[in-house]
């Protein structure tokens, strides 16, 4: 039952509930505990899929030879990092925005940095930690505006689109022998080809895709999560994947993950330029993804003022930066603000208490690790594909009639999935952008910071070509 409110719909005025209502200013936002709690539950349901997908993706790169799989620890690291970040957003910025390890950044961490570049996962965590610290400094000093202007709008949009394609490619190309979807397979003649529909995992992945789309078009809250669970249950019934050993369990502390980011600093020297580029990619994507999400959801909630600014934006960005730093220490990839927060806003969430509810639910979720651990890769293919679909909408914001915008954007979009690296796509776009502007005689439109960053990416390519790291 909702705390005593004196009159229907009004916030309570006494005791701890009154103090909470005053802290989050329920009266000014015309909200109640019931509305904020429902909004928090809605937001959690729409983004709880990350508790399955993030450990599955990171498990490709984060494991111990001696003790094997760290999936259970990654579930706890994911949940606690999400809870910490979301609670920081609630208490510092007082906004109904939730955070968790970001989609795309986890794939970049696992497939591009660790598996692609051969960088140890501890060094990769060190890169996330450095990125988080830089983000904190940029947020505190206000210098982030200079770095934001250094990233052309076309490259920002293209990176989002490229990451969407990258996620979809990862989701559809999983090996059926290890529980993946197998819709895209390796081929000697054509590099890749369409998979076999004889494999039950592939058929189940297709079922999951259309089942999830059905839920989404019917506007069912938590469609991605229900799609994953529904496909998993069908897979368990048909014996296409092992059933869970249980539903509840005492959480497994991430003892093999916590603090490994600090250990990773000892391995930077062997991959110095790659490390620099990886830090920059983490920083760029985290920053403009967060700013884009804050602006979008803030507009939806009516938080944007008459001058187009989000009040307490610095506090929101600081919360995001601290969350990334703490997530790296816990052992997970970049933590960022989730666009799914808009689902809770649509349900009436207007204050940080919505985020408090989300943080509590993420904390409770760690007791369901056995269930998450049994979810197969083919069940998550639909979530990866549909997140990619949602990210593709940014493609309309690229000026395709201007070759100085279109060519760098296309290179970024094309190379991210096909080179299996966000860094390579972003680097190509960054280098091409100022050069083509010069070809057009429009070099005055290129900020100095853009030239500097393009130079860093170019130096990294040169050193890599010479085999110097």
C-alpha cells in the first residue's frame, strides 16, 4: 500500500516518506510514490535483458584458464554496476534515468579489443577505467564541450548506426554448436553465407525474432526480456539447450573481476597506441551516447528548458562517468545511460525515485543468476538484432548529399561490422572527414581538435602497419 499521503494523489508530508518526497520534489513534479514505482518497474523490465546479454558477450573474452567460465560473476558485476550507476543518477541528478553496461561497448570490448587486438581483458578494463576518469574530469571542468565539437555530427550518427549493425551481426552469427543462432555462417567461397534451417537453434532464433517483434508492435513492456525468456523456455522444452539447474541462488561475488582493471595497467606498454585509441573510442561513444540519451529522454519528460538545455546536465554526466569508473573496477565494460529509460518516463516517472526503484530491482536480480546462466545464445539473437534496428534510425540524420559528410559516414558504418571493430570504423571516418573537407576547400569548417584526433588515429595506423604496437 502506498504511504499515507493526506489527500489522494498528494505526496506524504511526515516521516521518511515525507523526507523522500521532499528530496525528489514530488509536489513540483506532480507525482506520487505509486507512479514513480510503476515507472521504475517498467524501466527495469525494458532493460533487464542486459543481465543476460552483457555476461554472454563479455564471456567471450573474460574468463580464467584455471577456473573457466566467469558468467555468474559477470551477472553480479553487471547488476551491481547498473544499480550503482542508476542510484547515482537518482541521488546526484534526481532524474528518472537508468544506467547499465552499454550495448555495443560490451561487443567492442570483447570482440574488437580482446579478441581482435589481442589485448588482455585486464588491460581492456584498465582502458575503461581511464575512460571513466577522463569523463569525470571533462564533466567537472566543463571541457567536454570541446571534445564533443571535435566529433563531427555525421561521425556521431554513423557510429551509432555502425554499432547497431555490429550488434545484429554478432547476434545472428553465433555458432550453433555453442548455442548460437547460426543465421550467418562462415563460407570459403563468399566469406559469409546464410545458415542452415535444419539446425534447431537457428529455427528457435527465428521464432524468437518474430515473437519479440510481435510483442514490440503490440507495445508489451519488456518485450526484449520476454522474447529472450520465451525463446529460452521453448529451447529448454525442445531440449535444444540445457535447462537451468535452478532459479534462485546465493550470488557469486565477482572476486576474480574486482580490481583487475588496476592489474591491467602493467600491460599497457606492449599495446600503447592501441590502448590510446581504445580509450578514445570508449570515451567518444560513451559521451555522445549519454548526451544523446539525456537529450532524447529529457525532451520526452519535458525537462528541457526554453533555451534547449537540460537542467542539472553536469550532474547527470558526472553520475554516468562515475558509474563507468566503478563498473570498470567491478569488472564490466562501459556503463551508460539507457534510452529504455523513456519507457518509465512514458509511465509517469518524473523524479530520481524512479531510478531508486530500478537500482533496487537490479540488486534483487543477482539472486536469479542460475536462470540467466541457462539462457542460450540463440535466445538473445532477437534482442541484439532489434537493438540494432532501433539504432539504425540515426542514419536519416546524415547529409548524404554532401560527400564530405557521406563518405566518412559510410566508411564508419561499413567498417564497424565488417572489420568487427568500432575503433577501425571510427578511425577511418575521423581520418577521411578533414581530408575531404580540404579537397572541397572547406578546411575552415574543421575544428583544430578534429585534426588532432584524426592525427592520433593516423599515427596508430602507421605504428600498426610497421608492427610497432
